[in-house]
């Protein structure tokens, strides 16, 4: 299912020697986004602006669906929705029967966490300080629902690859009753990218299943849904894939479906069909129908090129502030441990009010939008998440702002 509008986008070939910093190429990509630049929006981790071809598809589909109402919803949509799932499975490198669409990563991961039925009373479940709040809540709820013990642990700072692997190794070693681990591929708090494959292999060797939260990683980092070594993964499509808000999906590796309960609200699909695990009710038809356009553009730019560009933008500002002694940069420069997002902390400013004040100052005095993130064991911090439309000039504004803020 190719979207006609996305096919009309033609991008020049990027400079092969330095594709991530090719100004001409990225200016063409930046032009695909209609952005309010009265503020440098470095808070794209919340959700992703649709590129123009996706937005046009979305508007067109909204008008079409609205015009045709139930005539379309009761006849044509079922087949079109199947096509969307097939298109998505091809993009994610898995079988269509291994995925089901949801309204976002929250719904996807809640289904996986609450539906995971291999837990026995007395088993232990694990998550770290860097995992997403509402997924932590869902894991906590398993204590009452499944009679399990919860163990939490912290990711060390500074977070090197070795230190992160050691943290997971030691919590797995210390917890012989561990059965389930929640693992966030790319942390929304600090931007840290976890060595998921190694951790999942380590967990598997100890009989621990892993549910991966890939809400932020797919679209920033090139990988297929089955490449992470985990059998259960939740995804977003409205962050870094650039689909309309309200789209996500989950992956359950073939052979593991029985380990996630059938959704309590579903009798429409047989138990051996993954769609029986999600029952969203009436959904945003136009948003679902726009997913292929978002995937077309994602693939046209290319996942490796998006990763390279987002990493370049992150390195651009981090490289200019790394030496400021009063700033703590919460992802290492190891390219495998970050993508486009990185958080910082002004040394000693670990509380809510301090960080809110810095965010307000960046916004009001320097016209740079960031966001405070809580929940990191070593203290609160401020997240910077540029997007494909972000310019170096906007990042220079951030650098100037941080230089001033860190000195005061
Ligand atoms: C790591 C992580 N997981 C899950 C989610 C939930 O995504 P959504 O609210 O789009 O469903 C988010 C959202 O920011 C996130 O950052």
C-alpha cells in the first residue's frame, strides 16, 4: 500500500562523504515540515510533527472518511486496515501475524504487561529508574494482580555501556526468582540507548522474559522488531515515524502469543490471532490510513540516514557544551548509547523547582523549548530532543543559552 502523496516527494541524493551534515539535503527535508519557528522547539520527544505529505494524506483521509461515514467504515475499512498492518509488518521486518495496531505505545505496552500470563505468585519482576512512568505503574499493578514481588534498580551515572550491562547483570544475578524485565530501548528521561540485545540475551539465559519499550527508538534507530532479542515489544508510530497522533503497535514473536492473554474485551478474533490481544473499539480511521504515508517517507529518507542526522544534531550541541564544568550530560558520546535525545543537568540542581526555573528561562529568555524530566535516581534533568527539521542555528541558540545558564 503505497501512498500517492508520499511518492510525490523527491529528495536529492545526500552527499555520500558526509550525509548527516549535508546542508542542502537536510534543507530539503526541513522544508517538508511546516513549523512554527518563533521558538526553537527542542521538545520533539513528546510527539512528532507530521511532514507535509503525511499531514495532507491525513486531511484527505479525514475528509473522505467523514464524507463516506459508515458506508466506508463498514465495507472498505477492514481490507484497508489489513493493508496497513501488512505494510507496517514489512517496514518492521516481521510477519503481519506478529503485530497488532494500537492507539500508541501506552496501549501496546499495557496490553503486553497486563496480559503476560507466565507469572506465578512469588516470582519477581524488574524495572529501572529510567523506564517510562506509566509502564512502571503497569508493572507495579502486577503485584496485586499476579501476586509477584517488584524489584527496582537504578542505571548508573555516568552511563557507560559497561556500567549499564553490569547493572543489569547484577540485578539478574541477585534475583533468582526474576521472571519478567521491563526494558526501555531509548529512555525518555535521559535519551540513553540500552544495549537491548545483550541484556535480552542475558535475561533469556536466566529464564527471564523481556518486554521492550521501543516507543522512542523505532524511527530514531534502524532495527527490525524481531532484532532486539525480545519476544514482546511495544512501539509508537506518532513519535519518530511521524504518523498522526493515535497510532502504535505491538510485536509478539511467533510462538509466544499464548503467553499474552486474550484481551478481556475481545471475542471477535480467534485466540491464535494476535488481533485478539487488542480491542480498541472505534478508532481514528484516517490516522490508521495515513500510517503508510508516514512509513513511505520514513523509508524514503531512510532509517540509517534519520539516525545519522539525529545523532549529528545531538552531537552538535553536546560537543559545544560538554566541557562546561557545571553541566552534566546524561548520555555518553559512545554512538551506540544515544540517538537524537540527550538530557542535561546543571550540577547540584536536582529538584523540580530548579529544573522548572531553567526550562522557563530557556523558553522565555532564549526562546528554546525543552522539558524537565523527573524520575532519574540521581536527580531531575532537562531533556533536549531535536527533530529532522531542527537547524544548527536553533541549536546554537541552545548552546548560547546553556553557556549563560550554567554560569549563573
Ligand atoms: C519510553 C516511553 N514509553 C512509552 C510512552 C507512551 O507513549 P504514548 O503516550 O505515545 O502512548 C512514551 C511517551 O512519551 C515513552 O517516552
